[in-house]
C-alpha cells in the first residue's frame, strides 16, 4: 500500500498542475490545413492505438492460462501510463526545441503548452501529429512485455516503462524524426519506426532476457493458452499497421497508398515464408508460425514502407521472416529468457528492415524525403549511414535498457517470487483469474 502511495500522489500532483497550466490557445492556426489529410490522420491515429490491444491478444494467447490477464494488462496499462507521460513531458522531449541534436527541450510543450496554437505540422494540426506519435510511444514499451511475461512484478513494470519512455524512446524519436536530430541530419531513413520503435524494443528485450535469466533454473516451455487469441491479435495488428505505416506519410496521398501496399505485401510474404520454411525443416505449418511470420514482415517493412517499391517489400518480408525464424531456433538453444521471442522478431526484424532500407530505398518512390538511393541502385552513402546508425541505436537501446533495468530493480525488485510465479501472476499480482479457483490459489500462496 505504501509503495502505491507515491505514484498515486504523483498523479494527483500532475492533475492539479494541469488546472493551473491549462494550455489555453491564443489563436488556432488553420491556414494551409487540409481536411482530407486531417481526416486520414485521425483515422490512422485510431488504427495505431488499436495495435496495442491487438498486441495484448497476440501475447496473451501465447502464454500459460494463469498469466493471461497479467500479460494482457501490461499492454493495456501502457495506454494509460504513457499517455500521461507523453502529455506532461514526453512529446516535448521527442519533438520540442532541439538541444544539441540529442533531445528536445522539456519546456517547449510541457503539459502540452503551445501545442494547440502552434503552426501546422505540414497540413495537419500539431496536436493531431502529437497524438499520432503518442500511439507509437505507447506500443513500444508494450512490445517489450513479451520478453518478461510471467516473470515481472507489475509495479516494477510501470516504473520501467516510464523510465524507458523518457530516457530511451523520446531521445531516439528526436534523433530520428526531429529535423535537428543528429540521425535525421545524417540522412537516416526510418519511415515509421524501425529504429525508434522496433529496434529499441527488441534490444531492450535482449537486455531484459540477459538481466532476468536464472542460470540455475531450467527453461520451461508451456503450450500456448489460446491460439485463437493469437490469430485475433495478429488480425488487429495487421489492420492497425496500415495506420502505423501509411499514416506516417502524414497526408492522404500517393505516398500513403504506396506505404499501405508495401505493408500488406511484406506481411503476407513473411507469414508464408515462415510456415513454408518450417515445413522444409520437417515441422507442420502452424497458425502460430504464420502469425509470428506475418508480424515479423510488418516489423521489417516499417522503416522502409515509404521508401521502397512494392516488389521490394515482398523480398523484405520473405527474408526477414527466414532470418528471424533462424534466430528463434538459435535462441531456444541458449540460456536467454525471452518468453515470446521479442528480440528475434522485433530486434532482428527491425535490424533487417533498416539494412534493407539502406539497400533498396529508391528516390523515385518518395523524392521529397529520400536522402539517396540504396546500395542496390548503385549508391553507397545511404547504406553506409544506415550501418553507422544501426550500431548507435543498438548500443544505446541495449546498454541504456540494461542500466534502466538495474535502476528499476534497485528501487523495486523486478522478479516475482517463486511462490507468486507458481500460482500465476493473474492472481498474485492482480487478484484475478481466467479459469481456476481463486480459493485454491489463495491456499497455494499460504
């Protein structure tokens, strides 16, 4: 109870502060606004938000029945926690006035001050852009939850995602998408978040896998609780990803349509590649395999979606799926405790997408924003820049996440007790359950 008092007081303080800093606009600028673009971006922002419940079902269906609620809640609660953090200071750190190319000023849009009366972001209001970006900020830490599903205390998770959002995600977003960010000025291309979202989450997952592993405990394998949940989650993710990628065009035009097409093509090819590769290796084509492959394809095409041709997206989806499949198989033979293979799917998938962008980007697809052709088209500069950026993002995400995990563990221990783990996190962390008797759970704890 005492530990819960601190975040409760913090929320009360922020809520009271909001009354005295209401961010009332002086004038609302509408000159140059395009109603079609606004309508599309409102839709795209809603689609991206839908991805987080989709992720909850995707992850929830893969784990033990006694941990379904806990696993799904970790995604849902991110929508609440990160939304508040983003309003208070997160958006300002990501897109506020530049400080040395590394981070935005926390005062620029503190408590969303100056957002409503700011100049348009292209042809849409800044507030719409801010909330579109919020949905990216929400799903990124939620992606990491698949790594420590069934093993982490809920309170510690909340602290970790706040720290991750402020100290890992926001700086990466500034580096990559702010016009003064140092990766942006280097010419790095990341259309919808391959580096900012998937590589940051994937390498944070690798850090958590290493930090939380118990060398003295044998790795356990539990049959997925609900494959239809995984199928439902995949469908919601695939559907929402059109907002994720096509929405990143920030307008309702030909570029959005191209990104829409590359997104679907890569996902389809990756899902098929995964189950066909499994079949070649002597496995049966499974629903779980197709779903994982489809998501890997979505991950890999994300940085490239608005920079490559539709045929190129087929190539990207296929080879990303094959590479991730091999890494999943390799990981199963190691001591890494990555419960739902977040690193092989999002970390490796994001890396493949970034490399493929450096290879296959074509200025004819997006002449206004592409900083050069890829290596496949005879130019080396873009590929070189992407390799440099890849090392920087991997190092920052991995090392930074290790530090944050250690800091979180010092403040609030990350791992659940063996007793809590045995009875399941649904009951031990939340007092709820899906399909077993709560009285039996209480007796098990006693």
